[in-house]
C-alpha cells in the first residue's frame, strides 16, 4: 500500500483545486481526498509530492523498440525502461521489426518481454499487412485476440487504397483503429530534408508537404467511406492539420498525433547545426510556419495526442554525414520535458489541462483503453508525477535507452517527470529530483 500526499491531481480531464492525497492498494487507486483529511494504515509507504502534479500515467502511442531482430539499436527491456524514465507508463511498440510483428506469436513475444522488464507497459502494434510488404492483410483477428493494441505498417503507408479500406473495415469489426503513416512514397524517394529553403541551398532532395497531404486526404476519404477509426501519426505540415480539422468538423472518425520534434524544431536548424544528423528524421523537419500550425492544432483540439516516434539507432548508423545517416530522432527520455519546456517558454498559450490530456486521456482514447488515462477511485494506479519547475539538462549518455544521439543534447529544459508508477508499483524515480521514493 502507498500513500501519495500533497499532490496536485489531474484526473484525466481537470486539474483539481488544492492538494490531494491518494491511497494506492493492490494496483488500484483506493481513495482520493483533500490533503490531510485521513491517515491510512501504518503499513502504507508515504510519498510526499510536495505540490507536484499527479497525473494518469503518460501513454506514448508510437515508439520503435526494435525488438525482435534489431536489438543493437534498442530492445524491449531498454525501451521499456527508457519509457518509464521519460514519464511514460505505457508505450506502443511499432511493428517494423525483423521479423515484423504480423502474427499472434510475435504479439505474445512483445507482451511477455515487456512484462518481464518490470518497467513501462509495452503494447504491441500489429502490422496491417503480412511482412509489412503491402500485398495481403495480416491475421488481424488473431493478433487482436492475443493483445495487439492497434494496427499499422508504420515506416511505410498501407500500400493501396483497397488494402487500407479493407483493413479499416476489419479493424472496425474488432473495435480497433488503424494507424497510418501518411506518405506518398513516389514523391519522397531519396528525400533527405523538407522541400524548402534547406533543400534549395544544400542541393539535398526535399520531401514536399504534398506527399503527406495526399496520404492524409486518402485516409480521410476512406475513413468517411467506412465509418471506421483512422489515426494519422506524426503529422508535420500545416495543410495536413487543416485537412484533419475539416474532417473532424464533418464528423469523420479521424484522430492524429504530432511529435515533440516537429513541435520544437524546424528545418533552419539543420543548416545552423552544420547538417548535424541528429536532425535527420522522416517526415522531415518543416518550416517555422508548419511548426506554429501544429501548436494551433494542440490549442484547438485538432491534435489528439503527442507521440514520440522514438527512433533509436546505433552510433554507427547515426553519427555519419547527413546524407548517409539513418532518419530518426530518439526522445523517449526527454520528450515530456521538451514539450512542457516549449509550452512554458511560449507563455502557456493554452491551459495545462489540455497539454496533460495529450499525454493521457487523448492517447488512451485512440487505443480505446478506458482503464487508462484517468485517475479515480477504483482505476488502475498508473501515475506520472510531474514537476513543472524542475530544470535539468539532457544527457543521452545517462539514458536507459541504447540511443546516444539526440538533437536536444545539452539543452536545459524545464518540466520533468520525477516518478512513474505502473499498477501501484514505482517503476522509476528521479534520484536527483528531490522526491523521496524508492523503486519497487
């Protein structure tokens, strides 16, 4: 039994007035009351939050844990621990592994490896197509029955409109969503950066925003046709957000997420950094105008979740000249601070409750996990404790992740998680954050 005292409770919708105490028992929230109103049994372990925010455990809809088959980059154990250290209690593992997660046995493998890690909950995403080859549908029913959380061919779009439409219908029958990587590949072959000033000055091939928009519009049309739930991931362009905004106004079952890097970095940093490969990512960093449009999408509710798209690589794959380096940004352990720091520096352009929902109730809704993303008496005790005033530097060498390159290396950021709890067990605590708690 644990007794969390003097916390500011965000329950998934509202940040409650005053301080609260919570009693956690048998993996559930047993009691919530104003601070100091009751004393639990002596056996309870007391954790004083000292005014920090108590939120539902943060959920990352999109991370590449590279397991099975690419464990030199990351594995389920290191990725699960990295997620916990970043404030996440649940992380969805993408299926672009080797072999791809396209059958029930591999879904079971990911679940079992995640459970044995004893850190953040790992939910496997199943491939839409067999081998992610875009030719025939994978065995979606069997994967769903085994515990797949969502279906996606991420890293690639679903190859044809016919396959995507059929997959949407199947997923809808299963009560699940399809996550689509929106990219028209014929427009992005060999692209290195955004099709903008950076491409023009460097001679590097650019990926036009239309490549994303075409795929977004295709997805919206098919979601409208089927009535099924389509989730568009890592949107990066102003026009894509506007298309989603219109679709939602029309009542189409569309959700979307954006990444911390597209919210805080733009293409100008590639040139300013001397073409540092830490900034190479797909979709590429866009213009400042696109970045601002993403923040507008956060403010008005167009965006449903912030997802990391954590893409770790070995140094030998990433620490290379820009054109030769792999595309991907590692961020599981700093993503929350990256976003909250930017929100603070922007002068809190919208309420903190909206921002917290993008890490909690928003992604839980996309996954249709009604037991996650909220705190109430009887709910699962997945908790993230957040210190908005905590400042520290990003140091990738100290990460649980195997990744050692990130564009925020050395940056002093404000707004860090200080404790994560999964099903009532403390799975990570910031030893330097002033919170007196011990891992279970």
